[in-house]
């Protein structure tokens, strides 16, 4: 692919098209839609973390005036176990518990009533008989020989030897390369540490919310906030066992997802309730429900062993990762295992991973799923190794950093990547040279994310006055409408203000996988570029017909069909606006289209630099300064690239310093609110500085690579390394909250 | 084009996809949408038919609490005269009067307020100073030498000699062919008559209704009932002089249009008011407003002279038509002139037409615009001619009927057409042989309509489970979703129940001209067929890649890619559903697309047969039996084809017997309600029988021709001919209402 060297619109920073609607409060989010006569749906949730469901009696609830429908798992068809990518047998049990409840908050029944209050009363009136079981609340207990078993039918996939009996270990994976034992023997220094990280939540501002409406002919419309409207459609159709064409999903604006809004919870319940009641049904989770019963990120225990030569060359890595999946199998341990050493040229590696079920909500994706905790472990040990060799931590990393041609730990031979450039940018920064004071420390860490591909469709319609509409099907979370419009403007050669980018529903655009995996600007963006090129071809064809010449005698530049060759002698350029105005007489409406299963989204590497000050009296860690350098390939709209770097850094800082789920001994979550689950707020942090490195991705026409996820990967280790520098204490357990830090300081003081 | 001989889905009668929503009252029509905090818009309308506007004072109105915005013509930019297809100079004056008011009901100002009542009060508080002028209320007065002039700048286009001064005759057209004088000299019989028809209204059930919402960045959304959302977008953008990409038009379901909903009235006002107030603004016309201030059909005066030989051969035709345009130029006189003799082989023709402005609402299209009144005249004289030659009226028409190869009066040489087949079907019908009683009479008449083409876009998305969505942009008035789904089913080879046809908004589908001109099943249907064939090609390409063979070794039949040639030896057919499920691995989402400026919609001819009984005591005409035969080319969904035949016949019967605008001497409409404007209701009529003739249109893959309009063309004359047969009286003035018929009977009785 030829990559244009200069851009007219790409790289500029126009106001995002959804900006005015959002700052004026007009934009419609999931809970903003209401219908006359609409019902409210509410969910009965398990108060127990682990119990058999003996019976459910909804008779009293159904007699409350205003109650219009009640559903239990009996209303959902049974599913076959297995399946790719989603195990529907598990999913239907997560939507509504069947044999057992597996976490506090696990849905058991749902009610639709004429008001939210009546629905809540009816939920309270449902009688459930439980047989209580001991809850499994952490990895230790889960793998203990006498552990209570969550799923009697679960056998460990990938275990060697073959699994015999029931277990809470759903699977074991192994990544192996080179002769690890010999490589460790060759090392001059070997460091081994074990780390733990707690369950954390994405903490998106907007709770799950939806409205479902089913008509008498079984046709449903579902408005909801989601990262993937087509995913919601697929999953709901499969759960209800109806055709996808029976469900139209209209994505609302979305107040954050970070991976957490890639599956369904109450959406199938709203559909069921609307089908049963014949009315529109609205369901909006409380923040408590979001914390208790939507997918957080895995808690983990990770052991890392790294060896290096005296000159700083890494020789071998070994790791063992155990990730909590929550109530049903499927933690991101594989991704964590593949990502944790991806920054380095490592000839010998052995990584073992375990996916472990516990009586907590089933985990879901959270920004670079699996990588932050694994990289917290690997980059902590890397730092310690550099220190033990008395090497500058950036120089140590530069010495081992992957570059074009390196074979990545996770398999492929890398094309152009920007890790070295990120490290060099930090090394050469003013930030890195600024002196520190007492109780202050500076940390660095690298991070990597694969970046996703999947399916995308795009359409562009040229309007009769020469303006254009860009239609995609991926909800805009981080400014993708702006970046797609910029790419269309670049190709069509018309001002970006004349382009209206929209996110369509599942009926009006071809299939699109969701907004996730940092894939939209790359995968959907490429589809938009191809759709625009489809239009440019049509414009050239029309000009050729008009000029009575061959297609090769028509170029396209700067928004105009240009006569070339013979045609240049007696023809004038034809602007897009003229061709648009004459469309009816030149072949009809002008529509560009492109669909593909994306390939080639380039990996994005980052290096983060952070200064902290640790208050020895309180244990509070203050982030003084933070610089995130990351490779964007090509930043289409630099403001939103910077925003991604900043947002990921902030979430990583929260994970490092404060965030954690606290359970009591019975498995009741103790801090299911933003008051008690302490995420960083603006006043907690300095401005996050950014360095946008641009090493073009050779697979994209403009060089784009995904940027959304990598930024959350380095901060956990970067902050831990800075705290180590400030205190001399190596923290291996997150979060480094004031009590934990103070306790460690006190221990050191003796 | 190859036309398949047999069909699997086309020609069947599945339940229409919007059926359940409509019969359960769930479907959303124009007035069904409301927003919290929404304002109501109301219009100040002229109480005078003709006056200068001296001044408008909105100060008192603007001080009423709850009034949020007021607009007058000063808020609309001035436009240049002329323009194609719409004269924006006239249109902006019809939206809001400037120098003059030109009909009772002419909008002068619009108000948005927090309730409809407050808006009405504010409208009443606007002070307008008028200088009254004499109104011009009929064609006679309009062309009188001392007539008041509506538009000082109007000169008669096409007049010969060149026009000198101001006039109310906006244009003159002439159609001439052969030597008319000699042809009349050759005739054995010549009959000449003059006819008049009154102003009538389409009488759609749903009044105009819309909601407009404009945000701070100037982006507007407009929900409205319209036949043409893209037309609404274009016209509003031009009237407000903003880009089309600033307006999204979402068409609601539509309760009838019949040509009347092809332009804008209050939509630009709602946009202006929402822009001024920053709030959503809803506007819903009353029935009175619909009658007084939306476009009815032209009143006409038509002189027809026809000559024939003794053997029944028509030799010559001459006609002069004057059509009222209402307040602004643009009656459908040209179409009437071209259509009135189109049923016959006529070597010599001379037709003159005049477009005349009067102080009534500007006319708009009404089903086969211009043809019913002209054909009332021509087919009345044809009947009289047959009678005077003592020929059976069907045989007389058969003798002169156009067929393949005939040169139509309006110009082209005809391809296959079905007039002869329609006439033969009636001649051979049991209806035609049934004896009649006293005071009963039987009438026949033919009719023709061109059928329109214009621009269409269609998309088809194949969902991951093998179901599909068919996206078009033409509002479904007469069942077009059903017919488009059937055509897609036929091409894709999957059951029609697996296809979801939808009407998209102006942002999510390529440009589409409106639902009108009987064009959708032909023009958009062809686009759907082409989009489906685009998909079939993609499926064959994917199968070829999967089988590692050439494209020519892959056929497609019955919903499956079929191995041919070498491939047939070791491959099994691949159903669409399998290819859909594997789409991600075989190239990505499957989207078919087609856009075109249609050509070749075949003309549709009809012949109608009606029995009436005339009550000599009251003058009431009762329709006893009615059979409508019409050529559909190919009936995709026969029920909706029959529905079109029935609906057109009923509207034509109403026009013939009862409908008319009554004005007082000052130009005030006296019967602006469904009580006083008497349209036929179900209890007035027998079941309308239909005969669906199918002479394939060679331009369409299945032979489709438009069917929606022709059916209103024959009834006026058919009923008049039946009344003549029952009473011996030739009625030349419509409507043949009881008082008019009784007066004529009384006159005959002497």
C-alpha cells in the first residue's frame, strides 16, 4: 500500500461532531429514552455467593397490581455447552441462574411493572429457597484439594496429564520457546518474584441501560448502550433462539465501556419481558448492580522469573499466571501470558497460565484485557534486574527492546514497531532529566498490546449538494466519528465540516464487530478509506463518460476529477460538488461501500515515565508528573489519541494505587459504590503529558495502528517502580493504597 | 434482460411486514412522536384569498408567556426565480407569504410555544395589516381581460405571439402531430364537447405532521410523514440555505399521500422555529388546514373534439385544456394533455394546454396528476362516438387501442403494453354479460399512466445467521416493503420471512427520490434485485475461493452456491446460511448495493367497467358493481396490486360523484372538513373487483410495471358513461352529485 506523505485533513484537530450534543447535555445515552406506557424492569439478585437454587416462587409477586411480566431461567431455552466465541451454556446461566447461584448479585428473576417502585416491590416478593454452599473467593481456596466445586461438570482443558475429576481450574495454557533451563543457567543474574492484583472494575460512568420493545409479530427493537450492537443482537438472538432479523439494536451514545460493554446482561431480560408483556420495557442498572454483577477484571497471582547477562542482555523468562474468571470460565490469562514479555527480544520463554473460577461475577474485558497485571509483574522484575546490574532502566530496556524483524514472544515476526522510539523519546525528555527531592521516586515501564481486527463495514453517501455522510456501525467511544470523517475528507478531498459521520443501527449498516480491541480507527477506518476510494472511482468513471475519454485519462485530486492525457487539452476539472449535483443524469446516487475482515492492525508499544512522592506519615502516593509515550502509527485526530494515552494512564494509576474489590468472608462485596471503590478523579492527578510517536503501520494506507488499550498496560509497573525508587520497597501486591504502603514502610522501619 | 419464467416467492401473498404494527396501532405516524420539553408550532394563516401584506406586528404575540419563537418570511432567505424542478422563489412564498397573500390559509407567520393552546393564542395576537384585492377564483375570471393579476412579474411561457403584459396564464403548451384539419375532414362522425372538473383533494387520512429538533451546532433532525424524505431534505436545505448534511430526515409511517406529500409546508417552519428556540418543535395540521393550505388537484376546463370513420377508426383528436395551478404556477396540464389520448392509435392530434394561476392553494400532485380530468373528457367523447356509430364501446376501443409498436400520442414507440388484454378481459367477463334493470346503466372507460423512474438506492445486508435486511429509502405507502422483500427472496433463494425490509432515513441509505409516480416497485425493486445479485456474485466468489476453483464453476440456485464443472465432482452445495455464518473467515460482512437513475418503467393501461343505478327521485348515483382490469406487468405481491386498483377506483368514483371544493365569492373555502367534503366510505361502495393482467415490461427482470396511479384515471369517465347509460344524460361537469343529477333529470323531464 502506498502511504501518502502529506495530509490535508488527517492530523488536524476539528471539533468532534458529537461535541455540541454532549456538552449541552442533549446527547441520548442508554437511560435517556422513554416511551409512553413503558414498563420498568428490575432484577432479583442472589444475596448469596454460592448456593443451590431449590425453588423459585413468583406467585406472590405476580399478584401485585402493576406487575405485567416475570421471567426466570425457565423462560430461556437451554443451550449446548461449548461454542465459539461465547459459551452459550454459561452465558444463559449468567443471564439467569439455573441450578445454582454463583456470586452475590447473580440474577435469578426479572420483573416488569408499571413503575420502578412496583417492580422493586415485586422483586422483593419473589420467594427463593436456597441451599447454601461455601463460597470460593480467591485463587488459593479455588485450587485447594478440598475446595468447593462451582461446576460439577468442569474439567481442566489443556491439563497434562488428562484431568480426572471436577476442578475449579477451567484451563491451563503453556507458551514455550527455546531452552529455558539452559538460558537461566547462562544468566548472570536471575530474579524471581510473585505478584498479586485484585479484582478491579472498568468504572465506566454510564451504568448499563436499555429499552426493549417487542411487537405482536415478534419483531423487537432494543435501544442500549453497548460497545457492540451487532454482538448484542447475536447474543440475544442466540439466547432467545430467534433469528437475528427479529431484533434491531439501536446503540445509544455510550458513557464509557473499556471492554465491559461487550456482552449482555439485562438486554435479553428486557426483550423477554417486553415479549411477555407486549409493552416497552426499560431497565437501568444501579451503580451497585454494575459493581456486583457486571464483568470486572480478573484478580491475579503471577510469578515471574527473569535472567540476564551482566551486559544487560535478557536470556530467559519464566512465568506462571493464575487469573480469576469469576463464576464462569474465560479469564484473559492467555492474552496476559502473550503480552507480558512482548516488549523484549527473548529467545527462551516458558509461561504457564491458569483460568480459575471463583464465586465472583464473571470477568469481562477491561482495556488490554489481561495485560496490565501481567506487565505489572514482568516490568517490576525487569526494573529490579536493571537495578541489580546498575543499568539505567531505559538503557536496559532499549538493549532488549523488540524492533522490526524481532520475533515476538507471542509468535510473529514484527514489522515496523515503535518501542525503541518511545523509550528514546522518554530518555531524551526534559522530564527524565528533572531532579527529584526527598521521598520522591521516578519509575518507568513499557507496555504492549496486540490490537484487534475483526469485521467492519462502512458506507459513504454523497449528497446532492456535494456534502457526504459516513456511515459506520461501531459506537463512538473515543472520538471515532471524528477520525472516520477525517479519513473520508482526506480521500474525497472535501472539507471535514462537509462530512457527517454517523453510527447506524444493526439494520442500516453491514455487520460490524464492536468497538473494542483498539480496532475502529484501523479496521473501520480502512473500510471508510476503501468506501471513499470506491466513490472516487465512480466519480472518475462519470467524468470519463462525460468527457468521452478512457478512465486512465481521469485523475482525482483535491476534490476534483482531473483531465489527464488527451482529455487535459479540452476539459476543465470537475469538482465533486458538480458531479454530485448532476448525479441523477450521470448514473444515479453515489454510494461507496466497503466491508472486510480486518487484518494487520499493528501492535502499539508504549513507555511511561512517572514521578511520585510517598508521604511517609500516611503512606499516600502522590503522582507528581506523568509522561506517556506511545506509538500511534499515524495520529488521525491527535487530540483523541492523546486522550486515549491520558485515559489509559489514569486507569492504570487507579489500579496501581487504590482500586480493589473487597469481599467479606461470605462473598458479599463491601465497596460497591464510587465512594468506597476509589477511582482517581481529576483533583488526584497532574495533567498527563503525552508524546505521540508515529512509526507507520505498513498495513494501513495512512499508517494507523490502534491506540486505545496499550496506555493502561505500563502504569501499574511504572508507578510501582517509582514507589520503589521513592521508598526502597518493592511492592508486589496491588493496590499500593495508603494503608498498605504505610504498613510496608513501618515494617521497613522495624 | 432474461426474465425468469417461474417464481418461487414473487406472486405469493405473505403478510406485509408492517402489518402487525399497523393493525395493533403501534406504528408511528407523523404525529406520534413527542419529546420532553417539546414546543408546539402553529401557523398564522391569511383569512383573505388575495391581499397585499402591508405590515406584520409580532410584538404582542412575543410577549405572551410560553412563546419561545416567532418566524415570518423575513427569516427565510430570498430565492432566485426559476429553477428546476422546483421554483424556490415561489416555494419560499408559499411557505411564508411575502408581498401578498394569495389564498385563504396562506401562511404568514409561525409561532412555537410551550403548548398548542398558547401557540394558538400567540398566532391570534399577531397583527397583520392587509390591503384587500379582488380574488380570482376560477378560470373564467383568471383569463378575463380585466382580471386582477396575482403576480405582476408573471409572463406566459410558451405563448405565441410573445407575451406582452402581466397575465394569470403562466404557460401554454402545444402537442401537435399529423394534419388535424384534414383528418377531421376525413371523419364520418365528429363530436365536440366541453367539460369541467372542480378542485378536489387527495384526502389522505393523515394530516401533515412533523417534529424538528436543531442542536447548538446547527444540526437538525426532522421526523415527518412524507412521500420523499430526501425531497424534504433538499427543499428544506435550499429554503434555509444550509447544507443537506445539516438535516437528517426520518420518515414516519405515512397515512396516505397520493402525490400530496411530495413537497414541504410546515417542515421548514418547524426547522426554523427549533433553530430559533433551541427546542424540539412539533407541528400537526388540522384537517381544516390540510384542505385550505396543502396542494389539492387542479380544477379544469377541457374541450375535446374527436372524429372517427364509420368503421370505428379514430381519425383525429383536438383538445384544449385549462388547469388551475392555484396561487403559484405549475399545474399538471402537460401530463394531462399527454395522457388523455394515449390509449389510442391516433395519427392526427392537436392539444393545447394552459396553466392558470388563481387565488386557491397551490395544487400538488394527485395520483396520475392531470390525467383523470383529461381522460374524463376524452373517454366521455369516445363513448359518445361509439354510441353514435352503434358500436359496442369495448369493441370500438379495441379497434383503436394502442399495442406493441404503436406510436403513442405523447411520443415514443410502445413496447409490449396490456391495454388490449384489459379490454378483452372485461369483454369476456361475466360482469359484462350480466343484465341490468331499470335506472341502471353500465359504463366503461380506459386509462393510461406513464409511470415514473427517477433515482433509487438499495442495500441488502446478509446477517450472520443467513437472514437478511433489505434497506431502501422510499416510504412504504402501498406495501412496497412486502414487494421488495419478495424480490430479494426470489434472488437470494431464501424464504421471504427471513428477510426484513426497512425504510431508512436520509443518513443511512443513498439518495432516493420519493414514493411517487408508481415508481418504487419498479425502480427501487430493480435496485433491490441488483443488490441481491451483487450478493449472489459475492457468495459465488467466496464459494469459488473455498473450493479453489474458478468463478464460472460456481452457480447459485435455490439459496445455495452450486459446484459446476470440475468442482461438481468433489464439492457439495454451500447454502447461503453457511456462507453467512462463515463470513468473518471468508472475506467479511456481506453487503449488496445498487444505485441507479431508473429508466424503462413500463406504462400501465387499465380498463374499468362499472354498473350504476340512478335514483330518479333524489339524483343519487349508486355504484352497483365495479371491475378494474389493469396491466401490472408482473404482480409481485398480488394483494397490494389489487389494493392499488381498488383504491384508485374508489378515489376516481369520489371525484366523479361527490368531491369538490366550494368557495364563497370572497374565496373562503366552505367545506374544509370530511363531513362537508364528501369522500366515498366503505358503506358507499360495493367490493371493487379486480383483474390483474400481466403483460411483462421488457425493461424489468421480472416484467414489473408501476400500478399505483393508472387506476384513478378511468373511473371518472366510466361512471359518467354509466350514468349516461342509466339516464340518457351526458354529464360534462363534475361532480355528478345528487343535486346536479336531479337537476339534470328534472331538466330532461322538462
